[in-house]
């Protein structure tokens, strides 16, 4: 630091030693250098500042747009793999007007402008084909106006009536959408697209409309491998969980800053279960039977006498038989039977599972970063907990959830004007440093030249005594007569006056000259004393 201060001090001294004209020249040169550098930077930044005129162009539109800009004399740059055109910022509107006059970018498909020019010579078949093309173009434009859709194409098949009913062909439609990076279509949006297309064609059912993305993935509708109830149920479940996750996180991380993908493993086998449950604590009477029997009679100790079979031997038939004989005993008997059957409580339950059963969930969530940097681990952990709650995470099923944060690529819409990358900051620093270095080198060069020119004048070659002796000799030799001496000025006084003027004009230089004289005078005295 001390060395730097000494160098700065030396430069300041050198600057002070310069004559005013030289200093003014250096100042003007330095100012001119700085102005030239700044003007060059401004000119360079102005000429290299480009803005996007159109983005999302297809190859045919980009090729035609380049030829139009070239013929119009507008400087352009092709970026984003040929899908974007950047022009000079001052002529961006001229470029847009020139391309718009040529119909670029062209709208997807052809709408009802096909019928702007009537042609009576067209056949009915040609008119039907043009009608189908017009409806396809209008539908493609309407679907392409959605925020998440970058481009759309629609293919329609009109219903055809045959001679017999079994020969009739139903109407169908296919929609191909190209989405912006990081965008998805929700279940409601897909349903809206299908209803929109179905409403535009007579006899077209919503179930007959298929929506496919640019990668060929079916977003809505049936296809050959996905006609079963299992796949439909699985896709509905995955979409429902994805929508719940996105709707939960978007208010926190921002709209379009989160993408969720869910994979569900399901078991579609139908299970019929029959259960019979016995409850020993609950006993019920199943059946009960009670039987009661009662008998009454008399017995006698008299023995039968007489002829067997005679009336006298039958008490009931004999005279006085209705009365009890003396010695007879009255008898009565009762019998009761009770039968009771008990049954343990029994429940029979039959369970039939018709819907698939969720076996396992795998969830992947990608969250946009902040200011081009990933989010912190603590924030990612909080987002993971929210995703678990929204997805119905169950560790016993073996569910897996992965949340990752990384910056998303910039997304630009159709025709959005975005400023092209500006001049790198290091270029400004390099230009400023180069200008400053050039000014310093120029100043050092001038100082060196000036020092070389003044070096002989500053080199002391005479002592003070020699100068005084020379002045006396000149005064004695050139002394005028007495009458002229009073009229002529004193040479010594003139020399002193001149010295005073020079000292007042440049005191630093005078001080250096006096130091040199004093130094030489001391050296001479030292030599004389040694001699």
C-alpha cells in the first residue's frame, strides 16, 4: 500500500512539474479518450441490443420470415433452434408489421375464411371437405388460445349414413395439443376440450373425442390398449391426486411453478368374500315344545268271584257298579314333557369388491427454484410434508414421494416480446479498464518525453561562485561610461527580476533548480577541503 501511495505521489509531482499548456493538453487528451470509450460502448450496446419479434415459429414460417426481414433490410438473429426471431430493438415494430402484412406467423389451420370467395363450380363433396377443414381450423384456434396450449390440431370424421342402420358410421374426433414446457392440462380442461369439440359436430359424442399430447400420450379418451375400466380408474385416480398436489402448492410457489406426476399401482381382481360369524355371548332359543299328560282312575282290592264274564264280575255293568265299592282307591297321574332347542348367534356376510384396490403410490414433484437457484432443504422438507397429506401417503403400502427443486427453463408465449441477452457485464468492465489503461499509458508517455526534454536544463553545471564571478566580469567589461551608467538598468537587477518571475510562475521547478545548485556547491566545497 505504501508503494502505491509513493507512486501516486510521484505521479502527482510529475503532473505539477508540467507546464500549464502541457497539462491542458493531457487533460484534453484524457477527456477525449474517456468520451471515445464511452461513446464506443454506447454505440456497441445500442447496435447489439436485440428483442424478440416472434417466438414459437415453425420451420416454414421462420424460413419465410427470414427472407422478408432480409429483403426489408432489418438485421435479425435466429435463436431457440429456429423457433424465435430477434431483431434490433429500434426496428422490432417494423419487423412485426412487415411479417404481419405477409401473414406470419400463420394461424393454425384454416378457418371459415375458406368460404370468403364463393365458387359455384365446386361439387358437393368439395364443399363438405372445405366445411370440415373450416371447422377443424376454428376449433384448433380456439383450443390454442388456452394458456397451457402452445399449438393445437383437430381432426374430425363426420357421421356417414348408410343404406341400412347397421352401416352407419358415428362421428369421431382427435385433438393433438402441444403444451408449453412445464404446463399440464387438468381434468376439467380436458373435459372442456372434449365437450367443445363434441358440440361443434352434429352427432358427435364426448366419449368419441380423444386428446393426445405432442409425445403421443393419451390425455383423454379411449385407445386400443386403454379401454378397460381398470386403466380408466387408474388414470382418474392419478389425475385427481396430481390436481390436488398442484392446487395445494401453487398458492405457495406460484402458478406454473410446480409439476406433479403420480403413478398408482392397483389390483383389479374382483373378490367375493363370505363371512359367517358366531357369537358365543349371544344365545337365542331356536325352538321350544311343551307336552302335558294327565290321567285319573280307581283301583279295588276285591277279588272277582263267580263265573268269568258274568255281569256280576263287571262293576260297571253290575247293579250299583257306578258307585265305588267299599274298599276301592281313587288314582290320578300327570306327565309334562318340555323340549327347548338353543342356537348360538350366527351372522353371514357376503362382500363383493367391484372397484380396483390401490396397492401402492409413487409421487414425483418438481418445484421451480427462486431467482434461478434451488430452494433450501428446509423448504423442500415442508413441501414434502404437504405433498404427503395431499396424496394420502401410507407407509404401510410402501408409498414413495420425491420432491425436487430446480430452476425451470424460461417460458415464452406466442408473439411475446422479450429482450435478447444484453451485453455481458464483463465487457463493460473490460472496455472501461482498457480506456483507463490507455489514458494512463498516454500520460506516462508524455511525462517521459517532457522529462527527457527538461533533463539538460535541470542538470547543474556551474556553482554559485562561478555564476557570481561571471556576472562581475560581464559587468566590468560592459560597464558604460558614467553618464550612461545612470540611464542603463542594472543587469544584476534584471537577472534577479527575471528569476523572481520564473519562480512565481513555476515554484516547484525553481525549488528543484536551487536544490541542484546547492547540492553541486556542497560537493565542490567538499572536494576543495579534501584537496
